[in-house]
DNA sequence: CGGTATCCGTGCAGATACTG
DNA sequence: CAGTATCTGCACGGATACCG
């Protein structure tokens, strides 16, 4: 379309082989764009954080969902969990290099949506006025 | 982090006001990154398509989910539905300018994941070998 | 502090059948 | 051709309680 070089996905889309159930990319995309995954990525982009810090910065998330989200992202190699054998316990979460790239990509998408919200609302209003 | 200029979202994340339930951006992100939303965007990026064409190019999608996905994206102003009063019926779907931008952003994310799959798999393998 | 276990309600997605 | 209607299951997420 606006780009002259074909993106790899386009080829696969045309052959109906993109993002099939057997491809891990679907699962990774799911984790990265999940309700809390986006927020975890953006908060961790600020730097290493503890569990309770993450919980405080991400308003409204339960311990369960934070734990699950962190496990999913750790499983994808997006972040690293480091547990220190101390009392009281301390656990720190850090983005891997892969995770830092992931955070950039997700931020790019989320930022675009954020700044485009007025246009989305305008489009909605136009459809109401002249359907 | 790697960028020097603060993205708008970062500010909001720190104040816990990002992507709250009342913000339409969450819903738009959901539609754009949903299982079928991604594929619809990428197929429509090729140009205007009919319902049955979309169904054929996106392997495995049911009529119900294609219909629902198209309605959601139309509701966001991402695509336009044009119905021609003929027999047999003909309906065409076209990305709006907003939708074309959306498709580019989603492609950028999806392409990155796609080309990064080997690195994701490598990260997984490393954790298995040295947990 | 940093979690896990369990229960449970809601909503999304699939299958199937029918329609203008 | 281009959908809608209905049923249904099961995964996702919230609340609660408990543990190292």
C-alpha cells in the first residue's frame, strides 16, 4: 500500500497461513496486547521494578492477574524475574533486550491509538450524524 | 529508555490513568489486535474486498466472527461498509484513511513479532536449558 | 513481601440452522 | 451472496483465602 517493500506477513496472509493456531506469534501477540500486558510492558520500560511497585503503578490490577501476566511474559522471554533470598522477600522484574523492543513496539501502537482517539471519536460522531 | 522524548502514554501510566476502563483506546486496541481483527486489517490493506473474498482469504474464520469483527471495526471508523442494492447482494469493505494507518501500525507490530519468533523460541530454549 | 489455590461469574467464540 | 439467530462451552478475569 503506502509501503513499497512487502512485509513478510502480507505474503502469509495471502496464503492463509498467517497467525494460524500452531504459530507461537498468536500467543505472544495475545500476551503483549492483553489488558494488563500492555501496562506491565510500559511500566517496566521505566526500568526494573518490584512486584508491589508494579501493583501500585498499575491501578486496579489484582495480585493474581499481575502474577499471571508476569509469568506469561517471562515465559515468552520478554522479562526476567530475579528473586533474592532475603527476609522479607524481594523480587525484581526487568525487561530483557527482547522485551525492551517489545515494549517499544507496543508503545508505538498504543501511543498512536491514544493520539488518534479524537479522530476515532470524530469518526463515530460522523456516522451518527450521517449514517 | 532507548528513546529520549517521552511518549504521551508514559505520563499517564505513572499516574495510573492509562487505558482505564473508561478510555475508548482499550476497546480499539482490543479490536485491532483481536484474533481476526489483525487478519481483517492486513487483508483489507490490499484493497477493497467483498465479504466472501475476505472469508476465503482468511482461512478458518466463521461467517459469524467475520461479521462481528467487521462490525466492530466499522464501529471504530476503521473501515467502511458499502452495500449495493442488487441481486445477488454485493457488499464491499474498504479501509478508511484512519484504518489504513491502523493497518500499518498493526502490521509493524505483527511483523516484528513474526521476524522475532526465532528469538522468542531461542529465549524459551535457553530457559529450559539453564532455568 | 510476594506470591499460590480455589471458587465462580461473565463474555467471547465456535457450531449449527435459518433468512432477505 | 451476505448475512442473523440461537445455543453452548470454556477460557479469562475478579474475589477471597491462605502460605513461604
